[in-house]
C-alpha cells in the first residue's frame, strides 16, 4: 500500500501552507509528526480493515510548525483490493 495523498480539501492545504497540487502524490508519512504516538496512528491508518477511519494526528506544516487535527480518511483500492 502506497499511502499517497490523492485528494485534499482547501482548508488542509491552507493550514499546512501547501497547494493542493503540492500535496497530491506526497506520501502521507511526509506530512505527519514523527513522534511515536503519531507513527502508531499512521500504522492504524495503513493497516486498518475499515474503509473509513477518523484519528487525531499531528501534521507538519511547510515551515516545520505542527498542527493537531482530526483526520478523516477513506481507503481507495484498486480492482484487486490493494
């Protein structure tokens, strides 16, 4: 599973100081805090069996500032379920 960003809302782009185009295709792990509890939440996201997940996670802004937010994610798979 690649865990790449395929869509964002304008508010997230604005908060992180990236354009939607800059976020598109980035690895999700590139924009979250590397603190252990957020890495664990990232693993929940990657290995979740649910199609949707809501977690509290800390994002990294372009300038290095951290923002705590609630993330709603939907899993998008290919025809093979991967």
